[in-house]
């Protein structure tokens, strides 16, 4: 089991490194994240996360978690 770099039951913003994520709430959430490429450039995206867990296949930085309206 991995030690979480972020645990929240509310909306959140900041910077937290992540490889694995779990949504143990009863809400769908929008998770904004960014990735820094080896050349120093970066990409960002927002992923709708239903209840449950999943993994990123690259190290990312989670920057915001907010409630998602409706289904993913």
C-alpha cells in the first residue's frame, strides 16, 4: 500500500505529486493535473474520477480536486 500524497474529503487546490488515485467519496470529482516532460515543457488536463481507484502511468502533480456535476 502506498502512502498518499494527498487525502481530502472536500474540494482542494495546491500541488501534490501522484501516481495512484482513489475516490472514496460518494461524488464524482474533477481532478486537474499536470505533467512535466523531460524537455521541461508541461501538459495539463482535467479527469473526471468516479468512485474507486486508478493509476497514472507517469508521475503527475495534482493541482485541483472539485465536485463534478452529473456522471463521468
